[in-house]
C-alpha cells in the first residue's frame, strides 16, 4: 500500500492512498477486491476506485494486479488514522522503527498489510515482516543490507571470542558428561597401538592402554643419542602410574644398552622409576582440542605434531573451524536476507522451509568433510573451506537474484 504526500506543500498532508494486491490463478479476484476495500473505512469505500490488470508471475503463471485508489485529502487522512488505530501496538512500533526505510524521497510511505487479515476485517502487517514494502519504497539494496551487516559483525565478534576463550572451558565438562552418561560404552580416546615421540630423542609405545586403571601394556621406551643412534631401550610387560608415590611401576623390566659393540642387558621383576612424560599424555581424550583456548590449542597442536600423533588432523580441524565461525555468520546472514527479501508463491512458509533446508544441508556438508579430514587424511583446511565456499557462492547467487 502506498500513501503519498504532495511535494512542496506548506503543511504535510496525505493526497493519495493506493492499495495493491496480487491474485493468483487459484484465487477469487472478488475476494481480493474485498480485502483491498477492507483497508478503507466503511463510509469511504464507495469512493475507492478499483482497477484490475493482467500480468504474469516469475514462474510464468497468470496473475491479476488489483488496485484501489483514493485521492480525496480528508478521506485519505481518515483512512490513514483508521489503519493506524486498527493495527496492533507491536505493528505500530515496527513501523516507527523502520519509518526512514519505508518513506522514499518522493514522500511516499509503503506499508504491507496482510491480505487475509484485511479480508476478515483485521488490520495487521503481513507476516510480521515489511521487507517487501521497504524495498518497494525505493531504498537501495545496499542500504537495506546495512543493519544486517552490522548485526552479522556483532555476532561474528561474539562467536570469535566465545569460540576461542569461553566455550572451550565449558566444553570439557560437557564432553565428560556426554561420554559418561550419553555415550556409555563408546571410547573417548585411542587405547591401542599408541606411539608417541616425547622429544627429539625419546620415543614410547604401548600396545594398549587402560585410562581408568592408568596402566599400559607391552611398554617400550627408546632413547637415541645426538648421532641418531639407539642409546638404550627399556621394555616391560606393563607400566602403571602409582599416584600414592608419584612414580611409575614397571613389571618384567628389561633394559638393553650397547657399549663398544657389547650389549648390556639389565632385568628386574619390578622397577619403580620416573619418566619425563605424564601417563595421560600417552593418549589424550578425543575432545582435548575442544577444551583448549586459542593460545593453548596452537601450543598443543605443535606438541602433538612433534610427537607424531595419529589423530593430529582432528586437532587441526578444531582450530580451523573456530577461525571459520565468524565467516560462517556472514554467509548464513546473506542467505537468510536473500531468501526472506523475495516474495514467493506459498508465502512465508516456503521461505522458512527453504532457509531451514539450507541450514541442514550446510551442517551435513560440514559433518561430511569434517569426517573425511578426521578419518581419511583429507586436508582439514579444505574440509573447512569447501562448505563455506559452496554456500558463500550460493549466498552471492541468491543475493544477486533478490536484488533484481
């Protein structure tokens, strides 16, 4: 609906009100005309000029454009008062908040009234959204997008700081709860064939590890000298952490050394000793990267690379996903705005279904490529870039079509 005010008038007043509605081939045009007249007060309706025009929709279907025009100044002002009084307070507040977007340079005010509500005699803004009316007022699409860019920027900054510093702390307790109560029976870490490089000279291996009892089986510790030659090798049937004494207990201990072409073998049934590694470092929990903040995660990844961790891609993937979160906020904002700013046959429900569908497909893509990076050696960087690149292109395409 357009409400016009004459240019150059000494005192502002309303000179014309034009209500326009579209009737699809499946709609009864008389009902649409009744809905248009429902916008005007009953005593003025006989003075409203109704016109009909045939046109084609985007999909090529036939539509009728029905307009109701009122030009009497006093009757126009009475109609405007009638509309405002019949609108709910929330709708009036929405108009007030977006008044600068609804009013174009020719002093024409655009409102989008719900057609069904007008037919039933109840005035309300269409679908609680006025995007179509705002764009119809002549506001540039870039100006229309500005509040969304600001909102997306705020969300992106919040997501960055929360993802890097706040969420990791909460993630530890969440994952502990999940594996204890929701995923009983599922392992939260690798427990077999564990190989770790502790530093440039020391390597350890256990065939299996029991986190609850803090014991590893078929333990091997190898130390190499600066010439990259094996200096000595320690093996044991098992290694156990004894928290009471803060030491390691080796069972069936054997130490082999080579000195001047002579092999020296030392054996003991049990040996209590110390090592430079922590028993928990043998195999960190699978979600350990999620519990570390920005700086801790970078340091942790570097340590795991030096150790030759088999699941290093999982840790790197967590890092790249955190950095991609702010970009994702902008991509989904673009898609959401592009979808909502286009009027489709079927109304708001079609746009809502399309938006939800896009969100689910994005999550699916993210999960698929994430699993590829974790399980098959696929690049973690590409696993993060591809879903965002695909949906970034989709968002640009939808936005370009929406501008038209």
